[in-house]
């Protein structure tokens, strides 16, 4: 029970408009949770609030202990880096509190090992502003993992990645969660990635958490049709996981 992380969010308002209803979330140690919902559902707003970037007070506790904002790793959807610092330096900044005039050799070794895990070793000395969007995204994910957060929040962590690196990154996040026991909450649009890699799925729709459960129970044709306005085809991959093929509803098709 001490490993459970509890989050209590009040209703979130922007001006006079309530954008999200109050809710309570609980994450188990090492759990990978996907946050999904149609555009404008409030996924980014929810992640920002949990990260402590909203005016509303959010309570986070783990085993009865308050979780400080510094213990949360958050990668927002808008991640462009224009700084001239190297990729290695960028990763090291994940533990900026431990850095001094001289960076301890063991931290450099750990940062280099993290870059190696993400296949970024050959970019260690490259300036961040010279990288492609996908390379920057992977470097920033490495930085957040290097921080060893109590909770990792990611807003569309595969948005700039090619197919190989999408799979590689999601597998890495699962391995990280299992090794560190820190839960991961990631907003994702690719429902097939959700079905393959998430332990649990939260569906955000109409300003509230509409569903919470394992992928096979949540990613139903009726729910996808209701919130995404698609006629989904659910197939089985060779690993037994679901593959969601979206089709336009007949009423939306022309001709």
C-alpha cells in the first residue's frame, strides 16, 4: 500500500468555464497509464495541473507522504529547445540540484548510459538546437528519466518520432517504470500504442474521467465511436495485443 500514489484534483476552471471536473486518481508502483481523449478534452490541462503548473491546488501523496513538485518529471507537448547546450549537458540538467562547478564523474557516466539506452550516444556532443524534432524529443525524455522522478508525466511523448522510435520509446518507458517503481502517466493519441504498452487507460471526455481500466476493457468499439466519431476495426497483433484501425463513420463519408 505504501507504493500507491494518490492524486486529488479540484475542479479546474479557465475564467468562468469549468474545463475539468474534480477527480481522484491512484497509481500503483511501476504502472504505465495512458491518458486518452479526443482533441480539446483537456489532457494537457490535466497533466499540467498534476505537475503543479495550474493555479488550482493539487494534492499528491505516496504512502501518506506528500510528493513535492520537484519529484515530478514532466515533458510538455511543446518541447522545442533553442539553446546551444549539448545533448549530454541537457540530460545532466535533469539532476541540476546535484551539479556544481564540477560535474561528478559518476553523474556523467550515468548520463552517458542513459543516452546509450535511447540510442543517442552519437549525439552526445551535438547542440540541442541542431537536432531534429524527434531527436530533441528523445533527448528530453532521457533528461526526465535521468531525474528519477517519483511520477513521470508525458504529453504526447511519441508525437515527433518515427515508427521504430515510437516502439523503442514506449518499451523504454515500460522498462523504466518496472525498474524504478515510479508510475508513468502519458497522454497518447495512437490507440494501438496504448493497447500494446499501457497497463491502464484513462479516458478523458466531456470534462471528466469517463473510463478507467485495462486497455481491453476501455478501448471498446462503442466508446471509440462515441468519443472519437470513428467506426473502429479491432484486430489482433501477433503478440495478442489489440490493433485499432480507425475508419470514418458512414455518415461522415462523402460520395
